[in-house]
């Protein structure tokens, strides 16, 4: 069985609606898609990395509203589910540090993707962080070059 050194958890989903327009199914869907999936992946990664006895890295992906709660207005279920990912990251980082597992997260703003450009055609796309820029931050946090950073939720906002 191959050994696991790093695990990157970036699956998620987005739903925009104010609280009054968010039913329980949408809330639970956001929690399942964003938080529960991350939690379960972290659990599996911790077990797999711990088996090696050599430490490793976990990087989660949250979002700007997880750090700047007021930016979550109109997308409260999404913001709350991503804030749970940020809290998971900080708590887990403390829990597994003694095993040499460094856990961090990145929190992108609106990323420059074709889907986001289509959804927001009048936005200043040049200000958004590029996918490769966010990926470079993740790659560093997941690498052996990251020897000490843990429990961080790193904003990757570009100029937005």
C-alpha cells in the first residue's frame, strides 16, 4: 500500500441565498458538501499519514467568507459551512502537530475561472487570484519546504 505524505481537500459547492430563502435541505447540503466532506477526508488522511510515522501535510480549501463573515451576506449557509472548515483546520492542526502533521488551509476570494467569469461578466477579473497562484500556495503548504506553518488559514485574495 502506498504511503500518504500530503492530502489536499478542495471539494465543495456554492449556494447563494439569504437566510429567509434558504431551506434546511440547502443548509444541510452546504454543510455536507463543504464541511463534512473535508472532515471525512481529514480523518482518513490523519489515519493514513500517522501509519507512516513520518509526518505529513494536510491542506484544506475554505473561502474568504470563512474569515470575513460580513462578506457572507446573501450566502449564509455557504459562509457558515466554510467557516466550519476554517475552525476544523485550526483545531486539527493543534491535535496532530505532535505527530508531525502540519494542517493549514487557503481561503481564496473569487477565483478567476471560466464559470466565475461567466457568472460575473462585468467584474474586474484581473483582480481575482488565478487558479495557478492559489495552487502554488497550496503546493508550498503541502510540501516538505513547509517545515513550521500549521493552523494557518491563508488568505489568497489577489487584488480583490
